[in-house]
């Protein structure tokens, strides 16, 4: 049985220096069928990717989200943000997400998987929930990306509440939205590699 490890609290995380961020020049926005086809061909050759989604928030009781509105995938060097307005873009992305040969690592992916299945008509394969890995290693509290970055890098991962609750269904995403979305997926792949999972990842 793994030795229990304490998870850092909010005050401990806030005291850390900021974690580096992926910049706009390393973020590729994918909107059209051609862009999606090209990006998915490149990403399908990768063994491991950071993975996340964003959906437009719902504010009314009983309102059902029609997200995700974007899907983010990242390597340690770059990130791709897929906007899902175009059916052909959704089709190419769906084929990529269904590939079991590509590990897609992220945090809190249960809801993301359900929404992707509902919207894209595919069951994502090769998905690795990083919270599960931390739990197996003795962290009893759900980690999330901020706690994981604090533990592994002794840095504070920056997350903007304003960006998090912004309208992800907008055809034109702001630079702040692009940075927020890309860095969520990028931090996941950084955590994945820092955990030493590249050689023995077991999708769940």
C-alpha cells in the first residue's frame, strides 16, 4: 500500500513562484476542416498528449450544456485548440480521440468524456486520468492541476477565473481564452512526464 502523502493547501500553493506558461506563438487554433485534418494527422503520430475541454458555462437552473465547445491537446512544446463549430472539424477530431494508440492525459476527465461522446459520437480511448495516478501513489485528496504542479514543480499554476467562466462558444476566442485553454492541456502533459509515465502509461 502506498505511503499517504499530504496534498498542498491553497495557502501553500499561493506562496509559490508562478509556473511557466505556454505562449501564444506556441498555440495553434484549429477551426476549419482542412486545419483539423492536418492537425489530427500530426497529433495521431504522438504517443502521449495533454488533454482537456472547455464548455460555455450554464447559469440557469435546468440548463443543459451543449459543450464541449473547444478541445485542447498538447505536447511539451505546443498546444492545439480545436473549435467545434464546423462538423468536418468535429469528425477529424473524433477519429483522433477514438485512437487507443495515443494516450490523452488530463485531470477530471469523467465529465469531458461524457460530453465528447454526446457531441462527437465517439468514445474517447487511451484516456489517462491523472488524479487516479496520484491516488495510486498515496495522495488521498483529488489533486487537480494546481496541486499537481505544486507537488511536482514547486510552482503555482496560474488559472484565471474570468477566463474559466467566459463564453467558450464564441467564434472568436480572446488571447486570454487561448492561453487559459492551452495551458490546462500543456500542464497536464508536463505533469504526465514529471510522473515518469511516458514509458508505462496505462489509459483508463
